[in-house]
């Protein structure tokens, strides 16, 4: 079982505003905050920790097509939750990916998902737990 994920971010305040408000939509809560980081947790799921990147490494920008993390995917209750998240993201100026193919960007009609980007351009996916 996955215990937690730690992500270095380029701007802690911007990332906190993004991640805390977005994941609150699906039940995550802030479980810790300190000078250079914060943690979001949801019941017994793995928690996410975000840490301000050190100045020594700040020049190295993230790109999901390079070696490393491609994206984070969250399973949500149903298609209505995916649609509600899309509305939230649109209302808050969050960059959507594959919008022209929403909600079936993976092809077919049984994988209902929203794809967005965080402030550092990490791809984030929300997928309905099962087809309606």
C-alpha cells in the first residue's frame, strides 16, 4: 500500500492555494503545515506532502514527459463528482488538459475522467470509480 507522496514545489503559497482548495472538493484536509511545507490527508488513503524546493535545485523545472512522475490520479465516487470538479476548476482558472475530448480523453466510453495541471504543470487526473 502506498503510504505517502512528497512533492517539491516552486512556490509553496501558490501550490497550497491550488492543492488545498482542489482536494478539499474530494474530502482531503490539511493535516500539517510548517514553514516550508504542508500535508493533505484523506481518511486512510495515502497522504500528500508538498515542500518548497530548495534554492539549490530551484532552477531545475519539472516536466511530466521527462524521467520521473508523469501524473497523479485520484479515484472519485462517481461521474457527478468528476463533473463537479471540472466546474470547480473552470471557475478557478485551473488549466484543463484534453478538454476537447472531456470526459473520455482515454478513448471509449467507460473511463470518465478529468485531466488538469497544477501550478508546476504536474498532470492531475480525477477518474470516476465506475461507469454509470
